[in-house]
């Protein structure tokens, strides 16, 4: 499907240099943020703007700029306020730069472009782009972790978040981190290898290590989120089925302003002690009532591994019914 690109001229009235400076931001950073969010190109000279992009998105971008210009009369438009305003009003927009037609869901990072390989993956990507909180539930091999990491990199490269935070409950081997040798990263890294693999493939080894050194990418066990609030971050909780109810509540209440969160998990592979209810299974019971949250459930047919793996998963699913 070929995108229809168009442009639109916009003249903001009345002309007010202070309001225009407030709207555009320092060095036009607000305009760049709108460009990234709406997937358009914006140029201006004084109060005259030219917007170029998809024919469905350009008029909505024009409306958005006019609304922001009205707001600029009474309050300062900081990057955080702009981000919050666009998120708040995204539901009233019939189409934004984060929404894509059924056949156009792609994640275009600088190094590579990621395309969904199944309808469930397509739904999952669209859900991540359009919701504050997304759950990817399914077996290993469905792409739920890889696609979440790809979206995180996309948001970072588009300046839609300031950092990426990756967490995972490290209990699969029944070990406590304090008794494992090495520093924090050495203790946690084995549990987070699937996330590292995805980051290395999408960004490259050197880039990932540099971003970790700068703390733009932060990797930590879930317990280290206690007491923190993460603003303007892309947060991923992997293997969410191995959280307790208290841990999941703690995690979900750490989400700050301007942040986007993805929780992945496989409710058929819970490693918690017998008698402990999974925090993931618990929150999935009420999550459909939460505005801004979405659940994508992957099936055996979504597994992107050897054919025999799909058949094995199907047989296990039958035995559990």
C-alpha cells in the first residue's frame, strides 16, 4: 500500500512572538517532538507553518498545533507537558503517528526495520504504540520480548523517551541474588540474556554498552525498582509470570509521567513456590477494566521456531484443559 504524502500551510493568529517561542520550544525542540509523535515534517517561519506527511495525519497535526498555540497563551509548554498533552489527547485523534493501518505496522529503527510476522504480533505492536501499558502473554518464541525491545529502541531513537528500563524477576533457578557471586550486573545478566540478545541485534554491541554506561539503558532485578518512580521511560518487565502479587503491584505503581510500559510473560511457565499466586495472572483478571491498558494473547501458531515446537505447545495446552 503506497502512502499518500501531502502538505498543508498553517498560519497561526494572532501573531505573538512570545507564544510562538513557547510553542516551538528552545531550538524548536517542541516541534521536533511533535514531528516524532505524529510522524510528519514541520517547518516554520514566524507564524507560518508547513506540515508534510501522510494525508490522514497532516490535518490532525495542524489541529494539534493550533490547540497547543491556544494553550501557549496561558502556560509554558515544556517537553514533559507536551508529551503528556499529546498522550492525553491521543484517544480523541482518529489517527496519530503511532497508529498504523493493518498492513503498515512496522518499527523503523536506525539499524533495521522490524515487521510483524503474524496477526498477533501486529496487534501487539499496535497496542504498544497506542497504549500506556501493554501485556504480551504467550509461549517462548512468539516474539513478545524482542518486539517490546524493538519498540523501546524506536522510542529512544525518536526522543519519545529518555531511557529504557529493563527488569526481570530472577527466581527461575530458585536462587537469591545475594548468594550469587559477582556484582549486580553479573548476578542479573544471565536472567536477562534474551533482552541483551535483542538489544545487540537491534542496536549493535558497542552502542548497547555505551548506552548502559551512560545509564540510558538500565538493567536491574525487579526488586531494585522499589521506592523509585520512572518518568519519561520505556519500561519492560520480562517473565512477569514469576512475580508475586505484591511485586506486580509494586512494579505497576512505579510507572511515572510520560512513560510507556510493556509486561511480557507466559502463564503456563510459572516458577513461583507452590501455593504462591502469580502477580501476572492476578492482574490480568482486572486489567481489562483499566483504561489505557491492552492485553495481547499469543497462540501456539505464533511461535516462530521449529514446526515441532508449535505441535508440542498445542499438546501441552490440551493437557491443561
